[in-house]
C-alpha cells in the first residue's frame, strides 16, 4: 500500500460529508452511501494496520514538500488501529440511527457533521506535527459544537455551555503552547521536536511546555479536574451521536498524551509522569463514584467515560512499555464497549420511554437479546473474564504491581468492583425488575437497534477470546510509540532539507 493513501481517512469523510450537504434531503440512498463509505474506510484501516504491523510505519509528505514546510502524515500501528475503530464505531452509529429513526425524521445535518467529526478524529491520529493537530482539534470541536445542540431540546441547550467554554479555553492554551514550542525548537514537527528535545532534557522550559500540553490534552481526555464538561454535555445527545462522542472523542485525548509523552518528549519527565498516574487514579475513583450515585442510565454511562479514562491515565503515567501496551489494549476495548453501552442505553430509553431507573423494567421478558448484549458489555466494562475489559484491567493492575506501584494497582482493582456495582444497578432496574412505569414499547426499530448492540458485544467478546493476538498488537504499538529514535528516523530519513538545528 502506498504511503500516499494515508490521506484517505481524512479526505474521505470530508468528501462524503460534502456530498451529503449537496444532497441534503434524507433518503435511503444517502444512508446506504454513507454506510458503504464507512465500511470501505474500516476495511482500508484494517489493511493499513496489517501492513504497518508487518513493515513499519508509513510516512507521507503531501505535495512532496520537504520538512518542515508541508503537511506530514505518519501511519503507525496505533494510529491505523484507532482509525479503523473510529470507522467501525461511526458505521455502528449510522446503522443504529437508521433503525432508530424513519427517513423523514432524520435531521439532514446529522450525517455530514458526523463525517466531518470523523475526519477531525482521523487527522488527530495521523498528523505528524502540532499545527495540524490543532487544526484537527478545531475540526472536531466545530462539528461537536453543532452536534451537541443540533437535536437537543431548548431547555437542554445550556448544558453545552461548559463544553463550549472549557474547550475554547483549551484551544487558546493550545495555541499559546504551540507558540512556546516553536520558540524552543524552531519547528512543530513531532520528529524534529523529538530530536531537539533531547538537548533540553532537564531544562525547566521543557518541563513547563510539557505541563502546558498536559493541561490541553488532559482537558480533551477528561482527566480530573478537567472533566467537568463531560457529564453535563453527553447525556443531552441522541444515543446514536452520543455513542460516537463517548466512544471516540475523549480517546483522542488519551492517544495524543501517548504520542506526546511517549514519542515527542524525552523520558526524563518523571514528575509529570507521576502527576499523570495519580491524576488518572483520581479520575478513575471520582468518575466511578459519580456513576454509583446516579439514577439515570445516560448519566451512569457518562460518568463511566471519565472513570475509564482514569484507568488509561494511570497506566500511561507508570511509563513503561508494558503499561503503554496495557493502555492501548484498554483504549481499544473501551472504544468498542463504551460506544455500545450508549447504544444500549438508547434502546432502554426507547422501550421504557425513560432512562430513569425508578421507572424502567420489564426488558428481560420483552427483549432478552438486549439483556444479553447489556450483560456482555457490562461484564467487559467491569473487567470480568473472558471479555476484552478483563485483559485490559488485568494488565494495568499487573503493570502497577510489577513497577512496585502497589497503591495504584490496588486502586485500579477496587474501582473495577465499584464499576460492577453500578452496572448491576442498571441490570436490576431495567431488566430484572418485572414491570416498568409504562408498558414496554418494542417494535421493529428497537429490534434493529438491538442487532447493532449485539454485534458490538460480539466484537468485544471476540477481542477477549483473542487476547493473545490483541496483546501482541498492543505491545507492538507500545514499542513503536516509545521508539523515539525510530520514529524520527522514519520521518526525517528521506527528507531533502530542513531547518538548521536551533540552539536551545
């Protein structure tokens, strides 16, 4: 596969979104076209992942410009894997939306905005420089701002304000951090920054820059105390859109933290690594306690986004190859499971007319397959074998114990118990309670939505049963992320010219 095809995961969704705008009236043909394009993107991502796993990362300099003048895309194992999962998640959300809504009820802007959002997500994964990472974040945020209020009730629109304000502050700090990075390195290309950062190892200026980016990317990921916007904004979204938000957007922040601290910054930032680990632990516990205290399905699942991000931050902060592999395995698992649980929550709301636990019930008798899907996904989220979540949490706990970080490892294990408690709360109220406040509404649309949930649950189970290959893939991706010299050699090796080295 040619490296010039790396632009497809970004340009493809943009073109699909523009075509949807040119033909704005919702139709069956429009839906089928979007699904076919997303399936093709998922297939392309899978082939790309297989190739870079076998042969190493691909580098594309668009337009043939030498560094640092042009746009550089880098497709390694992690970027390719996450791009594949993003396409699969978007496809599941579109299929779910097709079952959920009649064609006449579909908002004409939902699909194009979702495609633009996917383009921003993929650009975040493949970009090789800070400036285009900022562009990717802005594409994501503009699409997300529109989707948040596109189908929201007027009384709920104010809940988008925390998301808007905090992310605008984060974007401002991102611009300032980019300027500071350029003043230190004379470039914003990740590979050149990685080479020149070694000369600044131990310098306070480098530590300050890393701390600034930790705030920016921690806000995107939803780490404590920067997750305030998350539990307020996500419950207002339709299930099909909220599933993509919950499954992918915060994971972009985790990916960038992995890339920035694993590939760009030198490893001599132990203080910040400790901060990431303990911030992750705090996020994990505060998020799961928030989930245990809530009595609406959407709110419980939203707080679990923050809690699960905490696991990833905890593992990332331990800063070993094994802990990076655990983070990547857990990240991939969580994209699948978290988005699928949001979809299940949408079916519960449709069937019971509400997601308030006090008024739900009767679903096990009316919809046993929905109960099976929820049970498998809840078991995975809580970390029960043989689901995918078990292996991710096991390796995170094991990484903590292997690094003699006993407190962190123990906290990760205890948070899993609280996660199981909150999932049992939903299971008891929605499925095992005999009757709901209103009769269960179960129609063809609910059955189609359930089929998508079952497919996602089967994928999670498949990842758990294929734990050996999945773990090897995650370990390979972790080794690539931490191979700073190899990354720089691949990106800079064939470059014809570059800026002269800048004295720090």
